[in-house]
C-alpha cells in the first residue's frame, strides 16, 4: 500500500472538526471555573462527550478513506483504530474511575485485596496533589491559555478572561488572543 497525501477535502474536514473539538474543550475548562459552578456537571459532561464524539467522527472519516480509497486491510485498520482500547460510555463509570475519584477526594482507599484498584487510587491522589507531575506542567498551562485565548478572540470577548481565569492563565490567554488579532492595514 503506497503512502499518499491526505486528500484536500478530507484535510479540510479534519481541520474543521478538530477546531470544533478545541472549542468544546475550552468550554469544558470554562465550566470548571467558580463563577459557573451552578451548571458545571451538566455542561462539562455535554462538552466532553461532544468533543469525544467529534473526534470519533474524525477517526471514522479517516478510517473510511483508508479502507475505501487506500485499500487498507481491516486488520490493519482495527490496529490503527486501537479497537482493543475502545470503551463505550454506555458501560457507565468503571471501578477504576470510582477509585480514581476516591483518590482525588481523599476518601478511604480500596481494600488491599482489590487488584489494581490502588494504582487508580494513587493516580487520583496525584491529581489532588496538583497534577500527576511533580512540577507545574508548562505545556498544560500553555494549552489551557491557548484554548481560552482562541475562544476569547473568536467571541471578541478578551476582557472577560480576567473575570474567570486564574491571573497567570488569564495573562497568557490575553497575550495569545493578542497574537491572533488580525492586523488592520495601515492608512496613510
């Protein structure tokens, strides 16, 4: 099977859909802020599942192209789609999810006999202690600021950043939004 460039219409669709995912991810972050605490559960679940569904659409469009136009065998396609990792939201939260939340919130740990549960509990503790990394994650800060800055620029609401973001994130988001501003032509 020969490798070719992604067809332009597919590339454009992927860019549009990934941009939609970015907007949903920004809204997830927005609904974690204290000033919208009244609706955080509903809206974060809506937007995270919207983002997941949109990314699934991206994967399936690329997979359809690979199968129909590039002749990729189904076994290869299944491997690339990582179907063994696939998980349905219909299955509800798993025990590992419950143990991770328990670790985040500091509730009692699972019994010693619970195989693997301590690993998830410990991961939850890692989030509670400021993240899984021991040092502040600059990439995470930058990603969050990019999402907020992009959204603020698109909505022409850069001033609102100060109202709901921690000051260091708001400052970086404002800088990013400023870079995204379309320069006006000089008049003589």
